[in-house]
């Protein structure tokens, strides 16, 4: 075989090899999920014995490695009560709501040019009471400060973000929806847009009100061992959730046991309003503080809230609509939607794909 023939044969072999490799794996590499542990001075010394650090999952889009000069808008995505960042499929191999995997979903939407390239940060908001509500508390720790001061600064320092509010948004489901609204209301210098999916705890109404008999059961709880990490019914869920909410909204470090004051106390077999705790709850619930934070709300570039028509928690149905009304009466632009056939959890993946991620893709600014 002549040298020319050998070279020609080798060249054909190389071309076929490259072609075969492209056919098998020629698609551009996908995005990645990075898990980190972020230290926190704000969480240090909490009375629940939780660590002074928090895990966080970070999605980096496919172009992140290929474009070293590019900076990206960032979405902070907050999970609900009893959940963790695995709820959104932010841990490889662990499916989230409706089987979702965050990286796969983002890669698909970006690849089809439905959403822009962005970083998605999913922090852990779970504590010993199964939910922090992303609120500063003398009992559970400074969860608000952790998110808006420590975590945002840490992400901006370690990843190529658009490090100003126009490039940051916050969203969440249920407890995370409450947290997202409060964080955006209080910190427009950090976040410029908010989306709340089925946000809980916007006001002390309906099933959060005094008529719920679960308050009597909550008054009988004395230690963490009595809380239900995996409630099998709403009857088991409410008392545990009421303790967690009280630890966030009306903490009492001097009260032995669970370190909480409840907004409704049992006296002679009857529930009566505990005025101090009740007032504390109202001061930290979005429905009652719209006027207080009106200038901040007017600075936001986008506000979106929703709930499903089949929502199981009656206070969500009542207070989300009332919150929208409070915004509208003050001329604060926002979108409010009740979506058909949705309950508290059954369409979270669909909402993320068709509403949430597209919303932030439109309102956040890139580099």
C-alpha cells in the first residue's frame, strides 16, 4: 500500500470516527448542578441546635463553561414546608415534583430558546421544626439575613452573576412563596422580581384562624419529639406547622420546651387571642403590611402570584386573592392567576415550565 493510500485511508477513518462521535454525543453539553455548603453567622446560636451553615444547590446553564466573560441573571428558588431543595429535583438522581429534574428542565427550556440562560439557586430552608419560613427569629436563627445578605453575597462572589437587583429574582412554593413575597417586599435592593406559587401564610384567615381546632392540639405540644415530620393527614399537619410558624413569627426564647408563643391560647378549654403573639404574626404577614412596604413594592419590576382552583388550604385561596386586591387598590402592577385543576402540589412542575421561568426570563436583565 502506497504512502498516499495509507494517508487517505487514515483520513477517512478519522473523519468517520469524528462523525460517529458527533452522532452519538454531538449535542452540546448540558448544564450542571453544584451542591455547596454555605457558612452562616446569621444562623449561628439558634436555639434548635441547627448547624450554622446551609446546603444549597446551584444550577449553571450550558453556556457557563463556554463563555467565561459572560454574567448571568440569578433566580433564587425557595422550597415549601417539610421540603428541601430536593423538592425541585435539584439533586441528581432524586426526582422532584411530578418527577422533575431541575437541570434537565432548564437545559430543555434553554435549548428550545423558551427561557434565557440563567443561574438558579435553590437553598435549604429546612430546620429542626421542618421549615424556617425564611424569617429572622430569635429561636430558629436569622434566615432572612442568611438569604439576602450572606447567601446572595456568597453566590455573587463565587459565580458570574449580574450582581445587582435587576439581575436577581426570587420565587417559591407555599412556605417558599411566603418567603419570596416577604423578601422581595423588604429588600428591593436585592431582588427586583418575585413569583409566589400557592403562597401560604399571607394572613391569619380561614384555616389559620382561631376556628381551626388544630390550635388546641398545638397548645398541648411541649417538645420537638411530638412534632410530625411526615404527617399523614391535615389533622397531623396543622399542629406541627403551627409550632414552626410560631417559632418564626412569635418566638419566645424564655419559654421552655418549644420556645414559642401561639397567637391563640387555650384558657379553660377555650381558644382566646394572645394579643402579643397575634400582633407579631400580623406584623410579619404580607396581607397586613402592604401599605408599610408600598414604596418597596412599587420598585419591583415584576410581581406574580397564583394558586390552584382546587387548593386544599383555605387560607391560601382567601389571602392570595385579598393580597392581590391590596396591591391593586394601591396601583401596584402585578399578575394574579387561579389556574384550573390545580391543587397545592399537583402542577408545580408545569407552573415552573410554563409560567415561572418564562416570567423571570422576561423581567431579569443579563450581562
